[in-house]
């Protein structure tokens, strides 16, 4: 229920002579506050999901870089094996190329370890962002349920729905805030 719908409903209740205007105002205010909290948690959740997707993309790019270097290293290893088996007319040139290729292979071995570590770091960031997003999603769901329960109070005039809605809303806020504590 939108804020303007709530105020229209409250005005209709006043015009029809039903009592509880102050109660309706507090319920309307509670619903409005919960609706704002839902919007805030929704935005935080969406941003966190986006962060997870971006980190996953970076991890994939990093693994692709790792794989490309690994393939180049393996190709040079095969080339070295072929050079060792081939008879050569110019042993000095062959030896020079062999040393150059071995130097590349050694460099790529170091690079591979570095690339692998970077990719794993990105994957850890994905896991972290997904854990935060899960909490935001749960908090958002609880806050949305709280808005509905508080709205039901306007129709049923049973304060128990309002109190239950506020309790679920408080739980949603706590869970959403706990996303900031995820390590």
C-alpha cells in the first residue's frame, strides 16, 4: 500500500466517523517507515549482487589469463622437446633459442602462480559479496512482509498484526545490518 493510499484510507475513516485517528496515523507512519527501509535494503541488495557479478567476471578473466599463459608455456615445452630431437646444422643458434624458450617458461611458471592467486582472490570476493547479498535479500523479504502485515491492521483493526509486522520489520533491519558485518 502506497503512502498516499494510506492517508486516503485514514481520511475516509475519519469522514465515516470511525474512531482511532491517532492509531491510524501511527500505523500509517509505521508503514511508511517500513516502506522506506524496504527501498533502502533493496538498493543495497541490488548493488551487492552487481558487485558479485562483476567480481565473478574478473575471476573468469583472470582464469583466462592463467590458461593463456599455461598454453603458451606448454607450447614452448613441446617446441623445446622438438628442438632436442631434431638434428641441427647450427648448434649455437639452436642452443640460443633453447635458452630463450627456457627463460620464457621459467617466467611463465612464476606468472602462473601469480595469476592463479589473483583469480582465487576474486573468487573469494565473489563469495563474500554473495553472502552479503543473501542477508540483504532476507532482510528485504522480512521488511516487505512487515509492510503487508501492518497494512492488514488497517483493515482488520487488530493491533496484533501491526505488532507482528513491526517485529518482522525489526528482524529485517537487523539481518540487513548484519550484512555489513560479513567477513
